[in-house]
C-alpha cells in the first residue's frame, strides 16, 4: 500500500520542486516536530529525500538556543549568514553549516495555540531570504503546516474512535498510562536507530511511537474474567487471550475504513503492530507463527519494548524486576523470542532507558 499513497515526504518533495521553480536557491526544506511529553524537537520530514544533514535526530528545545526564542515569540526568523557564531555548537547547527548552507528562514508552526514544530528553508547563498522572498514562501509554509496538522489530526481521530470503543464496551485497561508512555518511547528509540539500516524515514519513526499504545487494542474483546485474572491462566483461558492480536487487527481495520483513514501514512504499520506483536523470532509466537525477518519490523520493535517494560513494572501479580535482570532476559531471548538487532540497539545505551523510566512514572499520562 505504501507505494500507492503519497507520503508526507513525497508531498514535501513535490512542494519543494514548486518552491525551486520560483526560488532555485532554496536547497533544503525540513520539518521538525515538538514532543510535548519530553520537551524535545525531532526531525520529521526533509527534502531532498536522500540529502539531509539531519535525520533520526532529537534534542531538547530548551537547549536549542534561538529556536526556543522563535517558539516563544511565534515569529519567523531569517539568518542571512549561517555560522557557528550565530547558530551555536549543537550538533544540528554544526551539521547545517558543514553541509554548506549559507542562510535560512525558520518558521514556527502552530495548530491554534498548540506548538507543533518548525519549518526550515535553507539556501546555498547568503542573504537569500529577503522580505519579498519570505512573503511568497509563507504561502508554502501554510500548505506545509496544513499537511502536518491534517496528518496529526488523523492520528487523533483514530485514537478518539478507539477511546469511544473502550467506553462503549466498559473496557477496563490493565495497562497504566505510564506503561504505554514508556513502551512507546522505548519503541521510538529502537525505531530511530534501526531506521537508517532498513531505509525508513523519520515520519515512520514517529508513527511507530504514535501507534505503539494501540498494540493491545484487541483486548477490548477479551472477557474481564480472563483479562483481569490475577492468577495464572488455564490452557483454555490462554487460548482465548491469544485471540487478541487478530481481534485487534480486525477492530483497527474496521475503524480505519469507517473513519476513511485508509490513505493515512504508514497505516499498515499500525495493522502490523496490532496483529504481530506476539510473534517470536524463532517462529513459536502467535497468531501466525511468523519467524525472523518475516515478522514486520514494527511488531518486532514493539515486542522488545513491551516485554521490557512489563518486566520492569510492578503488577498485581508480581514485583518489578531490577533493570539488570530484565536486561539479561532480553539478551538471553535475543534470537529466540526477540529480534537480536532490536535488543542490541535498545540495550547499548542504558542511560537513554533510564531517562525514559524516570520521566514516565506511574502518575504520567498516556503518550499519544
């Protein structure tokens, strides 16, 4: 499906071609998103597709110097001469300068009062962004802003529909909001690091994070007597529980159809997450007993992130495992239950794991 739908990056590339018909010096257009949960800005879209000095990158906005000033003022900024003295020494600044860009036009984007991120126009010539140029570029800014707003609202609509289903069915979620937040950001960490290896872009990384909390939506259809049982499930009960991935895909497919979201970017990733997040690398998972790379990568990522947070979280039937024990469990299961590359990328930066664990305590709300 992905090759039949114009992705957000395709749309940006098309707009970039139109911009360059009028202003051939605009060599790069990029969009970053603001993450309200973490306070970070992160790369999202860029054009040209294969020539960006910044991909799979995130940084706290508070430490990004003048960018935070642009957000607070809600006013665009032109920099006529890009150099370290103006931009600072952050990696994103030094990479832009090293790539040969000489001037820039940066615009903050908002959905009403909600700050969404920034749009960047970069030129290979100093002093390119005159008042006449920026006035005309603002039309393209509005088109790009609306594209981003519509994409994010599609996710909001999907989540809203699922929340309604939960309320109608009196669904009692056994997972806390903080669990969903933590595992979403664990999944994003893996996705961001594996994306360059498998040819995926920043928009895919963001959608993995956004879709991660929906992995267990099929539990809506599991009876409370089984879903909320404190003790060990019987074999018959376990067979019922194993039906939730297929049920989740069924629910999501119907909702996507009813809400006319079939053209939503990376929508297949959502279906993969719902149906295949209990598949095992060795082929002994469910529901389809897929093995190795036949398991969609999104599901392999969610499997690793979800199990790790379940192990390190307190439940009514168990205490939280120490970090060392959970880490050892993942390493032991790599190549058996888990994708070994996902485990490797997840565990090789323990300080990032600790930061997520500390940020999203049991009082945190669900990340969406």
